[in-house]
């Protein structure tokens, strides 16, 4: 998409769906231009909902410190993952299509640089430098939101609200106050600061004109220069300057205010401007030395020689840590503690790289857990194997497959638990003929056992089949209770009947589990298989393994023994091929036999032909997982 097309669509954003559509169009166009259209994976509403909330610190931004040239450290905040980084980059392109920085803004602007900035002030008798204190953290989300609605952007209020939320971050001050501010290091922060400073630039440029001065701004570095001196501390210029800066919601850093006179080495954004543009002699010597080593010994030896020195000068420490599970809140806590300890011991900045411990290493620690750790089935030390049953859409028989797979595994002597995680469409208790209710003792929930399977479902906790209208956080709490507060006892397998599709609840479950094997259920229809591929993609995206594909409703067998392919053919094998896994089995369309005495309307008897198919699939699963 060109800038005009982006700008046109951006001004029409009235909802999250509109923003999602624009971001995905930009992403698709970029990947198509790079010849990678086949690898396109769209942003989802889950991404938008999560990333637009500045409260969600984890999975949004990571922080590290770099050493300033003048001393002290600068806190840098960068997107934590590739998905969020890409989203912010596309948002930045939206801003660039709508906004052109003022003539006085030299930083973060195409065609302008520190050299452009310095050139304005070359050969002057007086160069006056000002630094704005806490520049990025002083710009709050509400200010960004208001600015996005003004000329020349003119975004609708919903779009401004969404974009401001994407670009801001929650921070806490030393006194405990909470603010939402622009993070220094995010792709969108530079252009947003230029937008916010438009009025400041106009007023300071007017002040410069009144006193016969040159004016420019590079981010938070403000420079005035002239042949005459108007910079006296209590003079008219200084008083008006401080008033304008305060008026615009900024503060001067008095420790960095300096007046450089002709005859001394005058610097503007690191460039010497006394007579002609130049850099320091030390900088020249260092570059020459590096180039010499590079030319004589090669880039690798030059890097090994100078990079450690660079890190030492910056006070940088690199740490590599292997843990049981990455991308968890526990990792975030550990990271913050490590950074705190290292900085207390003199580190200027800290870089941390996490990786997961190999399965064989984790296995060596099993059996050494405490009693409480052993009871937590979500602990990496737990021996329970999770099997998730997923589908791309509803109506393909995913829950039927789930209950029959659980019963088949139990018939083979395995200790099996089943969670009806289809929060909105729970059906497992009815399918299995469960009439009892779970028992609660001493804050522990004891599941109902039926046909050798321990069952827990939302259906047990909802009266009269009432609809579920809870929001995500409430559902997340319920799911967490299903794992942590249920007395499962000893289990070999815990099956999860996932919600259909790739919505919030399904994603939360994937992220909650330490590891899982996934079975994807589809019908023979090509469209169903196409949609089911998304569920498989989610599993892969969250580092879970696909165990295989089950094709349900594969055919209908008439009384004459003839097979009628009611829903077509080929969906299951095609999906298995696309997900690079195996077809575990094909289940025919049919109705189980049941009696009033042993009522379980969706469970096939062990001697039933379909029951035998489920047993064969269960045997293959056991064989695969025991390898």
C-alpha cells in the first residue's frame, strides 16, 4: 500500500476491526513484495485486544539500560516479541502517511540527521544548548490521544484511542503513582514526540526570530545560536524560554544547560561546529584503529578485539540462562531480579537471553519435587501428559472425539482425566451421562469419575444451562482452577476438549500449559479442513506438538454395507499433509448404542465397530507418547 492509500484508510478507522484490517493489509503487501506471501500469518483480534492495553507490560516491552556519554544511564524500552514489533512498525508507517514533521525537528525525520542539525549552528559566536528532562516519560497517553485527533492527522476518536494504547506503556514512579507514557525505544515514539512538539517548535522558532537567533530541536536536545549574546541567566530571553517550555508540559534539565562561546570547542549533537563540521580527534583515532585491524586481520579478529572494550566502556554484562519454560510471568520476575542484582554490583546495562532446557535435562530432575510441586499438574516436574483436542470450527464432532478418546484410553488401563475446556459450549457431562456433581473438600475440588475417566466441566458450575457471559479474565481464573484446584490424583493423561477456533480462551489454554500434544479434528469437507489448519497453526505458534489428525464423519455406512461420503472426501488426509503430521483415524457417521441403565449417549461401546476404531487410535497414541 502506498502512503495515500494508508492515509485514506487510517482516517476511516472507527473500530478495532478497521485497525486490524489495515494492519493486515499492510503486512500482506509487505510480505508479497518480499516474495513471502505464502508465509503470511495475520494479526488477530487477540493481538489487538492484548497489545492495545498498556497495562499488559509482559509480552509488550522489555527494558534495558545504556550508558550515556555524559555519565549515568538511559533506560531503553523495546518491543518484547516480533509480532508486537511488526505491529508498531506498521503503525509508524500509518503516522508517516499522515504527518510531516516541522522544519525545526531534526531528529527521527527522513533526510535530516545530527549533521543537518549541527550545520544550522556552524560558525556562530554563541551556541546555547538545552536538554528537556525525562523527555519520553513526560509525554502521557492522554496527550497522544488528543494530538492524534488534531490536524493534520484528524483521526476518529476510536482510532486515536486504540493507537495511543498501542504506543503507550504503564510505568510506576518512586512514590507509587501510575502513568501511561511513551517508551523510549519503541518504533512509534520518535514520530509521536515530533507531533507533540509541533507547538513547542513553532513557539520557540518565534522566540528565536524575535531575538535574531537560529533554532533547531533534535528530540530532547534544543539548540539556539547567534553572533550576539542574549543568553544571560536572568535575561528576557531565558525567562521567556523557560515560560514556553513549562507551558508546553516539559521541564528544562538545568544540569545540562550550557553556553558555548567562539574560541572553545562548540558541539551540537556530538558534532563540532566551531568553524566547520568535525568530530573529536579521539573518535577519528578509534575509527582508524578499527579499520586498520579489520584490514590486516579480518573482521572477526577486529570485532573480538574492540567489542569487549566497547562493552566494558558501556558497563555491559551479557547473561545466558536456561530455564524449564520461557515466556512466562516467572521468567519476567527472574529477569528483573537478575538485572537488579547485577546493577547493584556495578553493571551499567544487562542483556539476558533465555532458552528452554532440553527435555532430557528436565527429566533428570523429575522425582525430586516437593509434595506441593508434585500436585501441581502445570509444573514442569509433573509427569502428566496433556492431550488437547482442537478444531477450526464448531460442529465437527470435537467433543464426541474427546469423550470417546478419553474412554478408549481408560479401557486400555490408563489413568485419564478430561477437562471440558469448551467454556461457552460445554457438553461433556451430557455426552458421558454424568449425573453426579463434583465434591468440594477443604478448598479442593474432586472430579466426577465416569467410565474410568475423571471429568471436570463448566457445566457443573452453571445452573439450568444458563449462557456464559463472563469476560476473559474471569474465564482465565476458572481455567486456572480446573488445573490447580482440582484433586486429580495420579494421572497418565489429561485430555482437554478445547473451544473451537483460535479465540482468546483457546490461546490462553495453549499459553497456560507447560507442554501439550494436540489432536486436530476435522470433517472430510475441504473448507472444514482449511479452517482446522488455523487450530494446528496456533499449536505450532505456542510451541505445542501436533499428535495427528482425526477425520470425523468420514462416511455413512448404510445397512447394505455401502459407504456414502455425505460430506465429501479428502479433508482429513489433506489437513494431515498440510500440518506435516499423520492421519490417526477416520470415524464414520453414526449413533452409539445405549441403554437407560447405562446412559452415555455419545460413548461407543467397546465392541462397537466405531468403538474399536477409537481403541486403535488410543493404542497408537500410547505407542507414540511412550517412545
